[in-house]
């Protein structure tokens, strides 16, 4: 008998003799985890992950060295095994030092793979960068212009010089793809046959429509205004988001195949009930927070007193408004800053923002406040409006009475609220006043039908949507964006809508919703103070690229865009400033995967806090990061050339290496097998700088295009870009082996020098032409030569690098269309 | 290859001649190193001290270009000492007597004088190879890139048949083919003297069949080989050129001659993925998809037909080559009408007996080695196990002919080239990966220390090498990897185009040029 029969996890398994339990399990599709296993080369410092219980044995057995025997009863899953793995993993985690995800990724409300798209920019892969952004954010043009940039506040580059200008890079890739007329080819799932109505065509509504459509649902947007865009169109004016850019962005989303109904007022032209009657499977309310909180002081009802959103909307619609020469803006939020800047552009000579607290207390982002200030907006701080009256016989139309404020006594929590200073009123002479005191989803309650009226609202008049399900109190009706969250940034509306789509999809399809990204994360330090400056020893100071900007004294005169965007060179330089904090082995890391599978809490076990070794860039193709090494030694044993050594001066009390060395020997052929076998991010390919974080990867098996060995390899494709090349162990003819060219030599595929269009020689120069002209001209010339000199006056060279099919067709073409045997290739060259 | 790459696991002895798979075919080189580690014997015949030479049981540092004499010398000893495989020769071969006749004069002393090897080396190697066991010969371009290339290949076959080492696992004659699909390009009949499937142009029956399938009258006179095209352009016999995926402006021997012809030709169409030097001379350039952007098959050196699969879209308006041929053919009034690469393959397998049993479906997991005569056939890992393609194996003994250029006073050094591990051809593809450039930043002229001392050349000196056809400047490096009297360099650097030096004399049968050897003079710059 050459087989043995054993029992694994209650199932009978027949296996070849003399195989280890690990190998038998692999062949029977039972996963036994391991960190250190290399087939046929057992480790001398075993990771002990692969332990199993064998009936009749008290101790846990390492499946990688225990042979499967007749009648054995093996158990691979038990609390005892998990506890053992947890202990082992905890020990490794204690000294593993690095970031799984970069702080920018973690800080972005949209959880966008920021490091990934920056890396794409650095590699000149702008289209892929944009596609990566659009995995999670369909509005890169707008967000790239108005985002508060949470990510940049956490950029570790701050500890060296200045943060990376992340948002400008996002805008750059979006704009680049627009100018180069790139068709992004966003993939869509198969149609589900389900229909969803989206109320509101602002950022949240458009985002929801985009993600719902990508999931195969049929979406209709109902928009009250005559154009889509919502707050992007009516809250930000041209100088922030040019209309042609906005239209392009919206059209790119609509091209996925989304129906739109414009000038449809909710409660007037349709109701929730009428939508339900039309058979929509779900309804998403994204009507925004467009209702201004009214100004409530004496004299506030006046034709020269406007409310914020209302005012901006009128300007956006092109209405002529007479705002006079001096204006006051009441309020300190972002909208107030937009209003102030818009007033200046309308010809108002003096704009004053009135706010009852200090500048730092203003809810607007400081960058917005700064920019308004640069253009000439003045600030009257620690002042609160009291009364408005018409001015008589004065150069201005209105008198605004304000009272000065001071900070009161601390309350229980130590917070000092402003209070009026008695008798400190002053008069501000203005021609018009615009108030921006915040926005609501609806002033009292929604109208139009019973369902509308029954929508539960929060005390601040926002729609109450369950944070876990995004559902309102009405079954099948969901809400998101500002209508549910109150006025927030565009990216936050995007995130809110994207989450709602996950929930809606689960609801419509009757499935469990996909789990959110696991929060397991090694970090070099959560706050800046926790990060060792030793991390940056080798980083040279390079200041960030300055965004080309029109001077404020000029740009306040018109509505043209203020910021002009990075050039390609600036974008690449800026992208190259990225410190690549996040691990480029994110997707393949076994330590992370096993820690998650075995529920290891690294916040409890602890993790490395400071780099002991630093990164080693001395190999021409690979980067060694010993601080991430768990001493599994797979690299050494996976090397077919015996060209790598991994050593330790000694081991600590828990068996971890001290004085760790990973060295390439002189006979290293740079084939990269060590990197592909690394169980963490300790070994990396220099060219593979894009962390893959849950994005879809297509593994395409193909044949190497270099020498005659015909090695089989896997092209790992994200979107339309080859991220890296790896191989499969069990396939002829190479059984996983690749050479340096096979694993690394594929940057040419998407190189900028590739020929993209047919060329024709005109006036001695090669110039671009159409396929039709090129082929037409070629055919004509071949005909002429044939007619004049006979078919044997034409010769063809075929290509030993091209496919069989193509070589067959080339010789067929020469023998049939031309009519000659003058066909050959470089077999003899 | 008569055998398979992984067959190296079964080999007891490797005779490597004119091949350095460590750089030319790295994953195959690795298998040989592993076999040696496990205990297989290794004999390396190479003027250069390669890594395999260093690991060999016997390294024979032969004078370049003398391989036929060497092989004949081995056969002389094997015949003389009666070590040959009588059963195999009797049952499987013909013209043995002729072999005996020609081998007579290749005595150890005579061969030793020609090859620079000692008679002991010849005796040892002859006895080792002829002994019992699974013995494989591997060879590469160091055998074929000579005007006597076919003589060498035949001599290798003679030796293997004489000792009965063909048709067995672990043995065989194993040419390592240079390009990924050079095997396939030959199989597909991209040859001036063969229709697909190696059908000679005098095979009238098959011609009829092709004319029936292709619905056209076919030309039956042989065409011109690629290497003769340039002369024909310069004489005005060839007026139009259609170059698909090759860059002869840098890759052919004696490129000054090629470049002259490219300037002269009336109409030049180039179909490629980059604007190569050849494309720059074209009247029309057609942008093609690369291997990762299209479907199809390659056939590797062990005759394994394997899938190529589309992973990404081609850039801009570039199209897969098969589609370009269909489009152009249509314009020429001949409708090919294929809708996919698989369509084309179906036609191929209907015409080529070797490919008959192969379908795309069967290639999903792993490729098949031709011949695959029917759809249930598992492929053929070892050729000639029962009989040879022509029936009996024919001994064709050849006499030794010296290389075309011999050193003389004016050109006192030999010059030879090989492939760099981290580069491929002229780097139009590999040169786009920064890491590969970092691994192999430049080509260096490798000079033996004795020569260097004689010529007062030091490490890092710039030298000019000049042949009868042109000259090239390069940095010198002093190493005993090069044989005394011979300068070696890699040919993959576009900055140092060695093909200004190389020789375009052609083999009388295959029309292969004598790339591997020419004579040069050397001066310091």
C-alpha cells in the first residue's frame, strides 16, 4: 500500500505515504496556517503556527514535520491550538515595527488608499491613481478642490519638513485625466434588476447613485434644481469649482448609466409614497441641509438682509443683486467665508465678517478663513449683532448695531462662553447683510404626504438615520449626507452615502452586509509624539510644491478659479516626497492575516516602538526592512541559489533575534523569490510601492515574454495596471521559479514611450495618423510594388517574440496577400 | 529540445557546450546547478569561465569556433575504444560507416592542436559521455551562431546517436532556444523555405491542401532568408519590407550594412511596441499590443505550447498583431475573417499535425508539449523514444572548418558576445525597469589579465575595438572569465552596439550569421 488513511477534523482522508500532515491537509484543502514553511525545507527555528492535535499525543504536534500515519486522528482547530498561536503571534508582534496602513489612509474619512494613489502618481500612472481614488470617492474633482484635507494633518512628513500636498495630487490626477480625455472604464456588476430612487443630486446623492449603479442596481436621481450638483454648484461658486469641471465630474458619474429627473420638487412633483408606488426597491434621501437657520434679531426683515444659502444660490444662478459697497457677513462657518469672498467678487469694496468669538473658535476651516482674509475680508471678532435698522441720510443703507463680547466665567467643564460687555455697542455702517448661522435639513418637517410628515427628525432638524443601517424610521427609506449629518465637508457626504449604499445593497438583496475593513493595524506611533524621529534619519528636507495661485488682489475681481493646479513635474516631485509609511506587503502579510484570524490584540500584546535597524536600500532591486522581520527564515530557504543569509547574533529570552542580519551574497541573481516568500514586509521590491488594501486584484496566468524557457507567471492586475509579477509553485515548466527579468522586467508594458497611434512619414517626418490611413497607404504601396516589380520584391520579417497565432498570420499574409515566400524571422539571429 | 526542462532531474551527466543558461536561460541554469548539487556530473565546454564552468567536474576551455573538431575528436575516441552503443546504432540509425570514415582523421593529438584542449581532457570526456547512464547534451547560440552552425548541430546529434543517448529520459540533444517563441515562429512556418509544420516547399500534396484551405494560389519558389534581404535591398531586388517586431537596425550582424539598406528600401512598414531604431526609418509604423495585452500561445524551448493571456488593455490605439494582420489583409483584398486568437489557433491545429490535439481549453492549467497527435494525447516530453521523425537517425558527419576570420597581425584578438542576465536583446523592454538597469548599468569589455597586461589596459580604461566592419568604444574590465586572446562582452546595451563589429557571413544551409566570433584590434581611447 502506498497510501495511508487518516482522519482530519472528522473527515476521512486518503493520502500518499510519507507526506507530512501539513502537506496532506494542503492537498485536501484544509488550511493549516504557517509562517515559516517552505516546501521540502523544514525550519530550524519553527514558527509553531502549524501545530495540530493528534489523538493519543498529549503535546501539540508541528504538522510540518509530523508524517501522516495510517489511522491517525488529527484536529486542526481547537481553543488550545488558537491559544498557542495567539501566544506565539503575540511574542512576534511585540517586536514587529512598522505601519500596516499609513496615517493618511487611516485619517481620511473616506478611508481612501491615499498612499496608493500617491505612489501611482510617482510612477506616472495617473489614470490608475484616479481609478483608485474613485474606488471610494466618485468626486475627485470637487473634493480635490475643496477638501479640508484631514489626511494632510496626520502626514508624518510633518516631522521632517511639511506634509505632502495630498489633495493637490488628487486634483492633479483628476484634471490630467480630464485633459487627456481618459475613459476610466469603471467596472459594473451584473444588473440585479433592482431599482433605487435617490432624492437629491448633490454630493451624497451622486455618490449613492454611483456606488448603487456599480453594484448593478438601476438608479434614478430626483433633483429639485434644474441642474445636478447641489451644494457643489450652489454652495461653492466658480472660483472654487469651475462649472465645466463640475459638469465633467457629474457626467463621468452619469455615464455609468444613471437616470436623472431634474426640476422635480420633493413633496410637490413626487412623494415617498409615489416613489414606492412606482416600485422602487429602496429610496435614498440626500436632500442636503439647504435651509438657513434664520437670523433672529430686531430689524432682520429687510430687503438688504439676505440669508446665506439663499444668497449663494442666487449668485450661482446668475441673478444680479445690488449689494452696495459695504457688506457684513454674520457667522463664522465655511459658508460665511464663501459668502464673504463672493461679495468681494460682486464688487463690494468692504466686507466684514462679524463673529462673537475669537478667530480660532470659528467653525470654518482655518485655511478658508485665511484665504478669505488674503482677499481682503475683514473680521470683527468678539462682536455679536443686536439690531438692524435702515440708515437715513447716511452714505450707507443700513446700520448694524453690534455688541462687543468677552469670555465669561468658566462653567463646570471649564469652558468659557462669550458674553456681552454691557454698554459696548457700536454701529457698523453697511449696505447689505448676509447671515450664515448654520443650515438645517428642513425648517420644521417635511411636507407633501403622510410619510414625509412622519420622517423622524433630530432636535437640530436633521433626518434621523440609524448609524448602523442608514435607515430612517420608514422601512426601505434611507438617508445620508448633510440631510442626516448636518453640514459637513464634501468627503464626509461621500462617505455617508457610500456607507448607506452598503446598507441599501444588503437590504435590497436580502444579504448580510460586507464587514467593514478590519481595524487591525501595526503603527510606528499613533500620535506625532509617539513617533520616533529615528524613523527619518535618512530623509532629506524637501519642501512641498507650492500650488500655483492667482494673486488675491487679482482673483477677487472675478469668478475664475483661484488655484491653478500642479503641473505634471510638480505632481511627480510632490508624490516622491511621500515617505511610504504604510506597508507595501499589506495584502500578502501572513503575520497580519494570522493575527487577525487568531484574534490577536496587538494593542494589548504591544508592538515595536522604535526602529532598531532602519531600512537597507543597498540591493539594486530590493529593500530590506529588518524591523519587520519575524525571523521565519523563509527567504533563506526559498532561495534556490543559496544566495541569502539571515543571521542573529543571539536570541532573546523569547527566542527572537538580536543583532539580526539579512544579507545578499555575491551570487545573488536578484530573482526575487525571497521577496515573494517573505511572511511580512521585511523584504520588498523597490518598484512595488503601491499598497493593496482590499482593492480587487486580478491574477492573470501567462507566459514570460523573454527567453525560450517559457516560465509561467502571474500578472497581478489592479484596474488596468500590472502591479507586480509573481509565480505559482506547482506548474510546469518552472514550478514557481522566475529570473530577475521574469519577476521585475515588466515596467515596459505601461511605459510612456509605448507606441499609441499609427505613424506615417510625411515631408520626411513620422507623424501620427489614423489606422485607416496607415493601412490604406500600406496596402496601396504593396500593390504598387507588386505590380511594378513582382511579389518577390517584397519581404517580411516575422517575430520570434510574438505569438504562434501572429507568426502564422504573418507568414499567411506574405504568402497569400503578397504572394511570396520571402518570409523569415530571427530564428537564426 | 528533444527532452524537457524538468527532465534535468533524471540526468546523470550534463555536457554543456556553447551555452551559458545562467544568463541566457536563468531558470534552466538553476535546474542544472541543482542537479549538480544532487550529484549529477557536469562537463562544460566553453572558452569562458562561466559559473557553470566553475561548478563543473570538467571545464574544457576550448578555442572558440573549434567545436566540430572537438565533437569529432570525442567520437574518434569512442569508436577507437569501442565505447559506442552498438544496439542503438544498429537498430535506430543509418550511414554509420560514413561516420567512421570521416572520424578517422580526428585523432586526439590532431584535435588537441585545433581546440587547445589536452588529450587527457578529450579521453576523459569521451569516456564519461559514452559510459552507461542518462546523459544529456545542452547547447546554445555558442554552437549555432557560426557559419558552421549546422555542422555543429549535426555533430552533436552524431555523438548522441553514437552513444545511444537520444530518446531516453534524462538524455537527448537540448538546444536552448533564445527567444520566448522562436520555436513557435518556426513551427508556424515563418520561414523562407518551409510552410507551417516544417512542410518543405516541394511537398506538393500539402501545398494543395493549403491552397484549398486558404483559397489562394501559393508561390512555390523558395523565398529569401532574412539575412540575405539586405544585400537584395541594396541590389534593388527587394523594394518593400514589412518588419514585424524585430529591430534589425541594431540586432543584425554588421549593422552598418543593414542601416544602409534600411535607408535605401523604397517602402518600409514596421509593426512594433516601441519606436525602435528600425521603426525610425519606416514609412509606416503600426502600434502593436504587447504580450500582456493580447491572447495567444507561445511555444517554449521544450516544445511546450502555453497560453498568453490578456491582462490589461493596450495603450492608446495600439492593436494586437493578429488583428493588424487581419485588418491589413482585408485592405489587400484577402479576407482572413478571424474573430479571435483562438480562431486562428483552430486553423493552425487543423493544418499542423504536431498541434492537432491541442485546444485552448486543454492549456488552461499547464501547457502541452508537441507533438500532440490527438485530443486525448498527453503531449510528448521526450522525442524520438521509438523512432526518429524520418524513421532512422541519419549520421551526417562533417569535417571541421575553421571560423571565417582568423587572427592576424592587423586584427590580433577574437571578439565574442553573450547575454546579460538582467537584460534582454537590446533592452527596448528590460531597459524600462530601473532596477534592471541598476543591476546591469553598462556593457564592459572583459579582457583576460594577460592580454590586459600586454596591452597596458587597466580596469576602467576606455578602449576602442575595431573589426573589418566597424568599431565600438567600451569600458574595459580585467577578468579571467575571458580566455586569453578573446574579448567578451554582453550585447544588450544600445549605447554600445556590438553589431557594428560582428560578422554577417552565413551558414550555407540555415543562413545563420557568424555572430559569435570575429577578429578585432584594440586600442586605448
